[in-house]
C-alpha cells in the first residue's frame, strides 16, 4: 500500500469512527452534565427507603441534589466497570466493592464500612407458617408446593448470605430445587408480598419496609458471613458535593433514617 493509499485509508477510519461515536455524544454529555450538577449514587436495592429519606434531608439542608440508581450490587459494579458516570457506590457486601477496587475504579482512601444488616425468613402477613430457625429446621415441609423467594444465590449479596445460612443449617439440599431466584432482594420481597411465594429470605430492613409481609424468624449471624455495606467514591468523580455527601453519611444526622429501617450504623 503506497503512502497516498495509506493516508486515504487512515482518513476513512477516522471518519468512520467519528460517525459511529457522534450519535452517542449527546447522551454522554447529558450524563456528564448530570454528574456535575448532582451527586450520582449507585446503591444496593435494599437501601432504597432509608437512603431516599437521608438524601432528601441532605438536599433540604444544603440545596444540593442527588440522583440515585438502585439495583443489585453486582449489576452496579458491572456498570461502574463499563464506565457509567457516577460519584458514589454503596454495595450490600464487601466483595463487590473489592471487585471495583481491584480494577482501580474507586478512591481507596474514601472507602468505609457504613452499615450492618440481618437476613430473615418472611411470609405473607396473613400466613400461619410458624418456624424456629435452627439446625435442620423443616423449611421444605413449610413450603409445601410453593417456592422460596431469594435474590440470585450466585451473585447478589442477599442471595449469597441466604444460601450460606441454609447450607450452614443443613437445609439447603432439601430446598435447592424449590428456590425462585430474583434479580435483586427487593424483587424477592415482592414475590412474597404479592403472594407468589409462601416464604422468602430478605434483609430485615426489606421486611420492615413492606406491610404485606411478616418476619417468621432471623437467621443466626454465625451461619453466614458478616453483612456489611461499604461506601466508596468512584475514581472518576470530580464532584466536590459527593465528598460532602459522604461526610453527611458519617454524621450522626443520618442515623435515625437507617436505624428506623433496621440497619446498624457502623460509622
């Protein structure tokens, strides 16, 4: 290929790439603009009620705004890896923050353990199911022909904690083929709330937030890894308001919002 042909080919490649990227420019600009105006937070689905209240209070106090996207922690971690414009990640477990940290996608000095939680067995509010959660408890019999609602047991923290507990208590094998796996813990809660599953495993904070379910019992904390919600600023964040919001999360002012929902505030 002579020099003239190489130059024409290079120009063709540049124009082609530009034409492919040009339609994306407005969307990318809009996301970056939103990030500069608001604190963009990626948060585990189980945080919704408490974090909504806390962010509303912060906004009233400071005049600053937040935009919060709730989803399962693995989905949020993958979005961060893909380069979504955001400021803050609040995961429902340590491993997914470790995942983004290993890829140098957070500011390490900003990371801290924020909250603790419990997992519980729930039933519909009118259900007569009565179980004591202990070694070899009769969970399979209590399900009857129904399903056990859980968040995804391989990736979502609540699902992983639930499976670990059931394995520790010696009942996982008896119910493994009766599990209805949901995309996140709030969807598992919804299955029980709507009567589509007789029992489910969710965080205590989820159960407290839904008047259509009741707590049958809590799983022993020794039957699963500690439930910890870490917080970290993303490496790409340049929003000074994000640091202010993190400081707010560490202040006594936020405790009532989270403790009311059943969280343990660790910081």
